[in-house]
C-alpha cells in the first residue's frame, strides 16, 4: 500500500512538472511571437489595424496562460475572447480580399459567429454569477464572510 502511495505521489509530481514546463514553453512562445511582430511593426514605422488586433490576441493568450498557471483551470472564456478577436480581425482585414459574390455570405456568417460567441460569454458569466464556479479553487474569488457572500450573490 505504501509503495503504491509513493508511486502515485511521484507520478503526480512528474505530471505537474511536465504541466508547468509545457505552460512555460507555451508562454515563452507567445512572448517571443509578440516581440517578433512588435519589432516588425517598429521596423516598418507604423502599426496597421491587423497588427494591433494581432497584439490583442497575444495579450489574451498571455492572460489565459497566466490564469491557467494560477488556478490550474483552463478559462474557457478567454478562448472565446480570442475567437471573437480572431474573427473580428478576419472580418476587418481578410474579407476585403474575397470576391464580391461570396462577400455578403462571408460577412453574415462571421457576424453570426461573433454574435453566438458573445451570447456564450454572456451565458458563462451569468451562470458563474448565479451558481458559482464548479471547483473550490474559484472560491478565492468569492468573499470570505458568508453573510457578505449571500449579499453579493443573491439578487
């Protein structure tokens, strides 16, 4: 029984170490890509709307990694924010290059996708405020005092 506990503890530590190492490499890649693109903007002497929206995507990815490091939970809302920003970037930049006959349908489908993702963010925010987070790690965002918690979470 004790050997099993030692192996389980060792395995859990290996997995956690790999987890943090992978997150560090992903975060480093995001920073590296953002710096590379920013230096390209500096060399060109100006930033286009496409560049600025790309920097927002890097910012959101970095925030997602930060939250993942702190809570060990994948914040789905950040993925949706990144998707909305990427679709907005596509809508503003790439749709201009599409042929006219397909243009309207592409515009409408991207706008509908952004609306659906926005509704998903609203639903997620509403359910978290109404029912709380599914794990105890989110409890640190809630007030410590139970009476204060009732006042803040009950409408």
